């Protein structure tokens, strides 16, 4: 059986042994007020020109609210984003729930805001297993034929691309490392989706937000894939700041993010990863990610036995 050599232990090490990145020549030192407020963003996967213009509108909004220069820096992946925060190379970014829990444990990263419905304050999205194979209709079909299938997870630090789908497979008696012909790790959800649609993999873990973006853009249709599994709701991403950001500036950043939905709704809708206009930003509460923390701990015990 052909299994990719990277083990779960190797994946965990990838998540926590982060790669140094240098985002700018401007050096912001520790707990001092920075010369420039730097926001790290993940590159958009659809409508790139339009989304970059919307990000620049967000930059201008932050400059006004924070009363200081703001610069945007493209960061590819969770590991460089976490290390950039830890090394004082950026002040703020967005991390998926699992990536945030890793960052919190390893670098003391702090959450400041999250997405939620304006009426309930609850925010969620979903993890999906998708396929284009006509002979796969249920997870039992996957279990029966796993030894002939190629599986794609997302980024190893992804909640919906790795943590949740791995847990689901284990609960259904499927061990990814031993049961599948091959297990791959894609850099992001777009890559996982494209790998499935192109036939390079048989089954992939993808978040519903990515699929919805491609459906809304007309790049794919619902007839292009089959959904084998949809998770329970997952706590949304955390907007986070580096741990030694001065308190006054952190408070300004929290207020700027939360107020944006009322004061500059078009800017918020432009940068929001979801199209639902009833989804706004709320101040973060640590307990929101407790379930993800518990899953991460169980995954660590599974890998290291302690």
C-alpha cells in the first residue's frame, strides 16, 4: 500500500515548528508602539483584482481608526503567519480555529474578534468531504474502497481541512495513514478542491466557504461533485494580534474591527469570507475555542500517547 511518508507526528511538528518570515524592512520592537501597523492577509482565491481593492479600502479604514500608517502583507499559510506574529513582523492577521489554538499555545497569540450572526453572536462554518467519483456515495463506500483511494487533507493546521475530517474518519474506523492508498496535504482549501475536480485525488476535505465562493462565481456547479460528509458547525476564525502589542493599540484594534460592521459595512462585506450580510464581528471570548482546544489535545495524545 502506498502511503505518503509524512506521519501524523511529522504533521504536528510542521504545525508548531514554524518558518521565519520577514515581511518588511520596518522593525517594530516588542511592546513599544509600532511605527507601522502591519496586517497579514491570505491571498484571495477568486476575483483577485476586486478583492485586493477591497483590502486596500480596509487598510485605509484601519489607518483612520488607528491614527497611524497601515500596511498589508501577503502571507502564504498558517505557519508563516504565526511566526510573523511571534517575531513582531506583523501586528494582526486572521487564523483558523485550529491554527489559533496552536499559536496560542506556542506563541501566546491573542484573539480580538470573530465572525458571528448579528442576532445570536454565534459564528460557524462546515467541513466537507467531497468526491467526483460516481461509485462513492457514503462514508461506508469510502471505508470499503479506501485502499484504492487517494485522500487530500488541507493545510495540516486547518480546522476544517484537517482536524475535523481526521476526527470524523477515526470515529468511523478509518485510519488515514494505513487505510488509504495515499494521503496528501494541500496548502489550502482551493488546492484541495481543484485536486478533486481534476481527478488527482479521489476524496478531499474542503470547507463550505471555499465551495460556496466557487459556486457563486460560476466556476463550478453543484453537479461537479458529491458531498460525502458535512460536519457539525465549527467555530469561526479568530482575528488575532501579536502577544506584546501595546494595550492601548490592541483596544483600538478591537474597536476598529467591531465598529467596522456599523461604520463601514461595505468595507466589511468586501473583506468578509462569507456573503451573508447578517454576519458581523464581535469581540473575542476565549471560551469560544474550548471545543477546538479539546480536539487538538486529543489529537496530540493520539500522536504522542500522552
